[in-house]
C-alpha cells in the first residue's frame, strides 16, 4: 500500500495536487492556490479557466512545469467537498500520479476527518493491483508516498489509521476474490484467513468429518462433487463489555460450475468470484477486531466447490440442512442459498445472535433489477434497512431495498420437501424468501444482501479497479461501528 502521511510543513515541490471544488465563486473548495508561490497560483488559476475545469469530483487536469518547481500541478476535482468527492479525488490522483515516485496533496487547513478518510481511501483502493504473472517494469506503478500537506492532530492521525485498516482488509477481500480457483480451494481460503487473523480473533474450522457428524447437509451436498472438501470457517471477535452480538454469514463458493446443471462457458468465466460474500464478512470482522470496536461479531463462511463428478449432487435430490429443514434440489446451480442456509441455521440454533446478516453473490437477476453497482437488500426491520442504506451510501457501496413479497412465498415450498431451492422468477426475491426460512425467530432481525453485481468491476471506476471490488467490507464496518 502507498505510504500516506500528514505534514503541515510540506514543501510544494515535485508533483503536487491541488483540490478544485464546485462551490460558486471558489476555484478551490477551501484549499487555496495561495499555498503555492504567487506566480504558480496565478498560472494555475489561468490554467483552470483555459481548461474549463468545473471542479467535478474525480476530474484531473495536469499543468506541466518542466525545469521549475513544482514541476507538475495536478488540479483535481473534489465536487462539493464531501467525503465521496474527496474519495473520487484520491482515486483519480492514484491513477494520474501512478508514474510519480511521490505526490504532495495541498489540503485545506480545515480538512475534515471525513474528507481525509475519503481522500486516503481513494488513494489506497484505486492503487490496488492483482496479478498472477510478473508485471513488466514499465507497467508497474511507481507511486510509493503521498504527503497530505495539512497539520497532524490526534484526531486526524486516528482517522487515517482507521482508514488504513479498513482499506487494507478491503484489499485482502479483493485478493481472496481475485485469486484463480486452481489455487483458491476451501482449504486455501481457510489458510489465508488463519494467517491474517490477529490477537483477539478466534478461528474455528469444521472439516468434512465434523460437518457430517453435526448434520451440515447443505454444505456437504454442494461440496460433494469436488476433490477439494468443504469447510465451515467461523471467526469470532468478542470484546469485553460488548452488549450486542452480530452474526455475519457470507457465501463461500470457491468455484461454481453450476454442478450437473452446468453453466455455459461464458457464465463460468468469473465464477472464482462466487465467494465474494465470504471474503466480505471475513474482511469486515478482521477490520472490526483491529479497530477494537465494542461489538461482538461472529463471521461464518460456508466454503465449497460446486463441481461435476460421480459424487456430485443431482437435481431431484432432497438435502437435509443443519437443524432439520429439507430442500428439494431443483437446480444444482442454485447452490449458494443452500450453503448459506446451513450456516444461518447453525447461527440461530447455537450462537444466540441479536442480529443476523448474510451477504451473497446470489443471483444474476439482481443485476437486471439494480444494475452493476447497487446491491439488493431485503429485511423486514426498518431500523436495519435505514442503517445499512446510510452505511452503504457513506461507504460508496449503495444498497436498495427490494420487497420480501409474500405473494411469492408459496413458490419456495416443495411438494416433497420443506423448500424448493430454485423457485424461479422473480429470482432475487424468491432466493431471499428461501433464505428467510433459515432465519427462524430472527426473521425480524435479519438482513439479506445480494451483492452479486457490485462484487466485480469490469473496468477501473473511481476507487474500484478492474476485477474484485471487496464489496461489503466498508459498508459492514461502517454499520457495525453504529451497533452498541
């Protein structure tokens, strides 16, 4: 990660960035070009007029000044100057200054903690890289240090440290999701998390023998066709004095062929991302622990490979879940809800949560409904809906409430079992109604988030890079910071 530090006495030399806002009559949302020498400020002001820079968030205009100091001025838009605008600015600077060794950002003296968080988050997340093969030196970004030219204070240093923690675990979630499934087996996933878990985090892993003994029939069925055996990963953070217990469940299909109901080739290309929910809940818990938040959190990641073989599950099978509910298998390509159901039932029966939250890359239908960037949210609890909507908006990970429409509840029932695992359209809603059956008495304290589309970005976009987004880590941490 880029090194970011605060220094109110930083010299505006080399490559510098100056924020430009959209406030009427202001060229710089609180940062005046007066921080620069008068002749440079005048030159930059004239350049803003000539380029018609409107201060739109994330827009960068480059003023080169060869053989002079500063040698380059990046005029970056911060919009209205809110956190989202500064996040967009940080992301734009990470790309515009990628070939520079260092960058100085001329921040306003009254830079808020929220603006600092946005700026740093944009820099750290947009500079993320993932490659399996070695990259050519000329293609490798050089930006190693960013100095934010603003006076440090305990509050600002704390805000920067917290942002570094959350961004680091978001990058970890991206790493987990981007890793090809030739490497990323359930066992590998567990090993990565064990290595990263710090003090205060308890790690428990159930392997096949224990899953069989305890009756996790959903996880076993989905993972039965692979030589890479399934796991149930459980992480726990239980600080002294915590009064609320939140259980997070994340879908962890490390590769999804669709099973015997096999996907077409083009639909399989990105199926290494089908454990994005597991990556998110794990990343969030690790961040919560590193931040020392005063809320008890358990993260459950049911991990399995949905493969084709002689031991694979079949359409027409009946699966007995943890706790006794049964599912008729109408499609082996509707596997995520089957493993998440097992983990939810285990949480309800054994962990006594106050709140139950699940995240899953569950349905393609959610993309049809809400597009590429917005996750579908389901809950009957207005307070939880409001809390997650606010947290997602603040984090730049929007969610939109969809209805738990009762007129489709009957479609989730099976003639020969309790539930039908593939009740059909509207697919995002029937999948949520299926999972609701596993919430038991926590139905009114349960949230389901279908984050299939925003878990992956097809191209660089703001703080997102091409590939896995780590969606959910930032939203969960923001929301958990409000739970007490």
